[in-house]
C-alpha cells in the first residue's frame, strides 16, 4: 500500500505545481480547480495510509473523503471551513453558467490565498501519512 500512498502524494504535488503555473498565467478558475485536485489526492493518500486494505473511494467530494477516512476528526474548524470553500471549485463537469459564476468569485488575491492554504493543508496531511 506504500506505493499507493506515494502515488497519490506525487499526484498532489504535481497538481500544486500546475496550480502555481496557472497562477502565473492568471487562469484563476483553474488555479482553484487544481488546488481542489491536490486536496482530493492528498486525502486519497491519507485514506490509503490509514485503510490499507480498502481502495480510496471514487469521489471528488473532499468532505466525504475527509470524513470517511477519519481525517475530518483531526482537522481544525478552519481546515474544515476551507474544505467547504473548496468544494465548488471541482468544476470539471459543470455547466458553463456555473463555471462563469465560480470564475467571477476568483481573482489574483483570492487565488494566492487558496494556493497558500492548500499547500499548508497538503503538507499537514502528508505529515500524517
């Protein structure tokens, strides 16, 4: 199972690098999306580290992943609130109007904050894997 943990960690790290590149090119919506992806993948690493006999669920719901793995019980109120903020940024299969409304809520300052908070959360979860 160690290989699966490392697999998910590596994907989370890659998503953070992509988010940094997207920030530089001012693609705000996709900065948020990649940060959501990084959180999802590090939560799947945690899942695999703690529940080695069961595959991580096929879900993009970062609340569900945190709760079902037991991670949410260890999270601060601020971290749980951040998951709530990040949930709508999983825009992969959203309708254009929804994407537009989410995109309108993002700007450079907000994306910098999201990326910084995501990096901190990913590092914290990694430390528990």
